[in-house]
C-alpha cells in the first residue's frame, strides 16, 4: 500500500478506508453473522460485561496481557488484525499516541470498523482499513508489532494458516507477533471436558485451535514465548524471529 499520501498529513483522528471489493468470508456469514455481521451486532455485543462473561471473566486479564507487550517507549508501527469488542483497541491507540507509535487496524466488516472509529478517543490517530486477514493490501515488513486478539479461533484451519502467514509477511524481521486466544487446557482443567460441546455449537473452529499448539503454526525458526491463562484455556503467544534484537 502506498503510504506516502497518508504520511504527508498525519490524521488527528481515526480515518476509515474501505476497499469495497473485499468479500465477507463464508465462515463469518455462516457461523458469526449474529455476532459481527448483523448491523445491530455491535450494539448488542460490544459491552464490557458481556464480552467478559463470554471469556469467563478473563477479558480484562487477556486485554492487560496483550497490552503488556506494547510497553516500548518507541512503539513504531503497530497493526491489529481484526477489530475486537471491548476497550482493547482504544487503549492500544492511546499507547500508540503516547509512545511514538502509529496504529493500523484492519477488519473485513465495515460495521466493525465504523464501531471502532466511534469508540476511539478523538485525538488518537489510527488508520482503520477494510481488508481480509488472508490477503492484506499491505507491504512486506511494514510493522514493528502485529496483534491477533481472539481472531484465530474463529477461523477455519486453512484460513488461520493464511492469516498467520500474512501477519508474518507484514512484520519487520525484528518485529513481534502477539497472539491472544484460546489455548489447550491442562488435563486437570474441567473446562477441557465441559467446554467442547458449547464451543462446537458457537465457535466451531475453536476446537482445532485448542488441539494444536500455536507454536506449531509458526515457522520453526521463530522464538516463541507462551503464557497460559485460566489453566491453559486461554493463552498468549509472543513470537519473534530467532536472532532479532527483540529476543
Ligand atoms: C477478533 S474477532 C473477535 C474477538 C472477540 N470475540 C472480541 O470481540 O474480543 C472478531 C473480528 O474479526 C473480524 N474478522 C473475522 N474474520 C476476518 C478476516 N478474515 N479478516 C479480517 N477480519 C476478520 C470480524 O469482522 C470481527 O470484527
């Protein structure tokens, strides 16, 4: 993507740009129309108490865990792939504004980008871009940090692999990929046995993410830091290329 024009005038508030030719993926229409695609979905679901309930009381913890990876005084260029309900992105945008960062957020649904624009504090410049995570219209090695917050579990296995490959393509060689999502619960965690029937109904692709460590989805030359939460039911994975300065 040609950023020369965008960079010439740094926006004082979030700007939204839509690539109208981006199609809404089939799995979103089929399984998540009620949660994201329906025009009223953000009004129904974008409530802290509700998303905290959906994450079994772990939303604030996971949001804090994600934001803890963005503490560098010079953040550089940050990309969040997919909007998320709640206040993660407004907080990330504030950090970017205070720590010499530029935040871009992509999502495939205009309704989600519009909702995010409305949520972002006024003086936090961010670019909100309509793109599919599997085919980002972004240059190689553009970003210092890429964040995937609870996106991968919503994607079928082959889509998930493409999303990760795109995230790594746009990441600088010494950049950091941060993933927060469902994990593999420990054998002693009752959720390991109780949750699959519910997930099979509501989040059908989450089960495949729970079965396979995220590390296995990343290239073998990456250095991976894995932190389990809630007995492993959730996880944070921070990946850098081996030998990069961030290790
Ligand atoms: C990140 S996940 C949601 C995480 C969690 N439920 C939350 O809100 O905190 C949901 C977002 O991912 C977006 N999304 C799903 N598939 C996508 C894709 N292929 N490309 C870009 N955005 C996608 C949806 O439009 C939605 O805004």
